[in-house]
């Protein structure tokens, strides 16, 4: 957690930037190269209890990042920066993001990366398959085999309920992401 003195506070203001598809990292890098512009790309990384402990960090807000700059001096340079689609505007005016929001996002973790720990499965959990032959399918866990890192999922296939054994890596795990938690 960053100390308040370490947080970057803007001189011009923070603005929301729409990146080109899957170009958030590129936009962040090139924005940082412009004099008088500071880029910030909040990210999230899922931590799994499996062979591949951590996944690569992904943008917390896919397609968006933030930049601190003076719009009078740098709006054109930011708008035409490599990886940037446009600066988010309302009625032809760049929308300023409140400083407190940026401070909160900067304090979420080391280098602006939020680590999200996956919760273990339990029998009866609803799951979604994210890869493999059953990709996109949904089912219910009926049996766990933790030593082999596999689970049995009850699917409806051709109108019949069928048990299928699937690798845990092919399942979308329930997550402790505080942004999706409900009380």
C-alpha cells in the first residue's frame, strides 16, 4: 500500500483515456513518453491455487486507462498518441476524473496491480468452462479430485444430465474480487 506522499497528485488533472482494442499497455507506455503527461493503468491479477500460480496482470478496466495532463497544452498530443483511441469527452470537453478516485486506484497494490485470490471450489458450486471442448458451458460441481487438480461437473448434454471430469484450469473459479462481492 502506497503512503499518501508517494501517490502522484496531478498538476493539470486526471482524464480517462479510451485505448485502441487490447492496446492499453502500448498507450500507457507512449503516453508516459510525452513531456508533461503521466499515465496510469490500473490492473488486476488472479492468483490461482494450481500449477500456474499467477496469471499475467490484465487491465482492471479493459479498454481504458488514465492520464494526468494539462488539456490546454497536451490534449492534441494525448489524443493522437500511439495506442490511444480518444480522450473521453462530454459535450466536446475532456471529462476530468476526481483526484480521490485516482488516489484510491493507485493505492490498491504494488504498481497499481490488484491481486485477486481465487476461492476454492466446493460441491454444488455453479461453474463456467473457459477452455477445452466444453468451453462456454455451465454446470454444477458434483465431485472434487484435488490431488489430480480435476473436478467432476454435471452438464446437460443433449437433454440429459451427464458427469464430465474437467481440469481445474479449464474452470472459471469463484473469486474474491472486492468489486464483485455482494453482502
